[in-house]
């Protein structure tokens, strides 16, 4: 049997930005969601959603300002709201604990092994930086898959523009968040957050 956990592994450390709120319940198991602020070397932070079972919270409390370490998987699901379908990305916690804020480790690590499921989009920024956008399907148990947006830079971007739908690749990188503006009408603009994986290393399988 394929080891689905090995296809998708996330380790993140950060500061809790909001207290856990009830998300949903499956077969009597309740799930809660909260935001973790994960520092970058640049001094900014990525705001990443964490999904956690009440069974992991049975012996611990999580409050705003706590420093938390989470191990799990980066997962996706479709959220239907007001007739609008959007892809929601969260770290699904397998283990969660309080930690020391001075702990010396990379606070944002992600590994994925998946399949290209959309034609790569290669582009350059106004400053000439090369970028390729990918959508990776990562298998998990019960015949489900997570669909993860991935962004490659520089030489990785140049390499990725020539790969094909169905190709199997491994990527290492970090989860990043970015704010963008969505125009609802000529008068109304709202801010939204996009999540993606920024690739630092990749290889074909």
C-alpha cells in the first residue's frame, strides 16, 4: 500500500494570530481552524491556516500569542459560499505542541510528491524575474487528492515550463501567503489572501 503520508509533509512554527474556531464535524470528531503567523527571513510573515482535531487539543489549550509547532500535511478542499467555489488550503495537523520561540530551526518546511494536473504557466515579472505557476495533485488515502498551487522561480521556472500534464515531480519549499485585491465591481474592491508553495528544490520522478 502506498504511504500517502510520505507524499505530503509539512512542518511549521509560528505565533498564533487568532484562537481556534469550530470548522466542521465528521463522525463525532470536531475540527477547529486557526491562523499561524510564520516568520520569514525578510522580517515579514506568512499567515497560514491550521486545521486541528479536538482530539489533539484534549490536553492543551491554544491562545493568541502562543508559539506553536505543527507537523502534518498541506491539504486543499473546496468551499462553497454564496454560490462561489474557492480552493481553501490548510495545514492539517497530525501533531501539535507548544515550543520555544528561540528554537533554532527552519519554521516553514514542506515536501510534496505529486502530479502536474494543469498546463504550466510561464511568465516574467516587470523586473525580468522568471516564474512558472503549477498545480500539483497530491494523492492521499480514500482515493482523494489535494490540489496545491506551486510557484517556481528562476532556473526552476525555466525548467518547469517544459514539463507536461501527468508528470510526477517532487518539490521542497515553503508555504507562503500573499494579499491581493479582487474587484467586485467598479466601486468595490476587497482584499483576499492566496496560498501557494514557493519551491526551493525540485526533481522529476
